[in-house]
């Protein structure tokens, strides 16, 4: 008797109506649903965290469209595999769909091999990635694809999935299953449907000899902690370790940072992935408290690209230790989020006339740039003038934090800008 496939595979939906989450893409009249139902989809990149339905969505598309459907995994497929699919697709009546899981793992030559077939319409490409396609997909291929962003599943989505799993497992094992507490299961899932299903499947498999299974927080934590490797079938630990690595650096613990770095290196993690995460952190969590952090992180990223393993482990270690021991500030991300919030609330406010560029005589005649004061023409290269639109003048987005570098910045801003209240 063949063993049953994992619960996540058993419950994989086969239609848009049974698909959970991503309503911004596949809800009624949503952009991707409309394209799927019309039978005319573009080549696309599905970008999102693990366990949110990228592979399932590709499968559903294959069910809706009357086209040959090929699937490759970038982990174990090469240029030859791609060319074989393209050759088969070229001989089919309709253009075929090629789904490539983890397309970010394809190198440049592998991605290049897709270009001609995508451009000529021989294949419609669906690529799935957990990584930012702007970094991982070559520009010529990316320009030929529509990028759809998938989000972490919401609590209600996960609870709906949990109930579906409960009913399914009850029927499968002919037992009664109740879930009076869901907090531990939801926390373990981290918004990942696969992790949620792996966790409840593991608990039920261990407890199924009982006629009645009551899944409590205590039971979940006890079983899952003891069988971490079992429920972590899909390699989700990768995301836990990178999360711990980033949080250790943010928390200024160089010892923990180097430990988790070693875990990733020993596990064969893509070194560029690690370097890129540190590059983001250098700006997000350190910023102007220590501007050299961004410079070092960028140099690390460039060096890792040039050198490779094993020597680059030293560069990654140096950078991780430097970032962990650096003074921290998140004022840059707070400032841009505040500014983006203001833009979304106030829309495209008119730029003050004196800041506009007078490209024509008419523009000059009606006052574009007329009152602009050139800072370098004044003492200390500064002149008090209004740069923000009238509606939000005096609005402060950047708030320096309490560290040596930003205290210096605050003192300068306080001397220059009385209206911002520094």
C-alpha cells in the first residue's frame, strides 16, 4: 500500500473558488482572476514568502487553460531541460505553459535560455520565487513578465485552512478532532499554509490512536518541538534561521549573529542571499547612526559576488560582526514610511512654484522658479525657505534618534530649522 502524500498535497485546491487567500489577485474581478478566466494569461513571476500558494496557483492555472503544462524545479533543472520543454512546446497546437519553481535559483545562462521562447510566445512562463525578482531575475526576462506579489496568509485564511484540515483528518482516520486552542499552530505557521498543515498533520499522526484528539497549545508545542525536523519538511527552517540572524544583528549580539551565519553557511545557503539581507539591514536598522555600515555591507555584497566560497565566509563574518556591534537606528525607515503615508493621504500635492523647473518661456513668465533661493549664495550655504507643499508645510518626517551621529544631525537641524521643532 502506497503511503498517502503529505496533507498539504492532499488539500491542494483545484479551482479559484477553493483557493484560500490572495484576494487582491484572485478575488472576484481581481486582475489575475480576470486574466485566468479569459484564458489569456501573460508570462508572470509569482513573488511571495513560502507557503502562500504560488505553486498551487500555477496548478490551478493549468486546470483552467486548455494548454500543455510543463513544470521544472530550478533546484535540479538545467538549460537542457528548458530546451527540451521549449522543443516540445514548439510542436504543440497551442503555446504551452512552463512553470519554474524557485526561478531565482536559475543562473543567467539558464534564464537566457527562456528569453526567445517567451518573446515568441512558444511558452507562457510562470516563475515562482521567494526572492525579490528585481535582484534574481535578469532584466530582459523580467521585462517580458508581469510580477504578481503574493502576501502572507491572514489569520482568517489560516483558520479556514485549519478547519478544512481538521475535517479531512477526521474522515481519513475515523476519529474525532477538536482544536479548542489555535494560537500555537498559528504562531508556528508564521503565515505559511504548508507549515500549518505539516504541524497539525504531525500532531494528529502521533495522537490518532485515541478516539478523540484535542489539540491544545501545550500539545502542539510539545510534539512540534520534539519533532522539529519532521514538520519542517519543506525546508522552512531556512526562513527561521535567517530571521534569527537578522534579529541577532538588530539586537547587537555578535555571538548569536555569527552562530546563525555559520548555520546558514553549513546548510549550503546562497551567500548572496545572506549578503543582501545584511545590506538591507545596514540601512533599515543602523542607517545614519553609522553610515559606514551601508558602505561595508555593500562592499561585502560585491566581494561575495567576486570571490565565492570558502573565502567569502570571512567577509560575511566580518560584516555580520560589524553590523551587530554598530550603534542602531531605524529613523530612515520610519521617515520614509511616514512620508509614504502622507503621500497616500494627501495625493499629488502641487510643488511650490519657486521649486519648479522653468523649461519654457511661458513657465518662466508665470513664475516657475522665480522665488527660488540658491543655498550656496548664502552664508553657511543655507537659506530658510519652504520646500514642502503648502498643505503639509512644517510636517516633520525625519526624527533623529539618540545616538552620537544622529545627535550631531539633530543639533544641526535644530540650528537650521526652527519650524520643524528639532
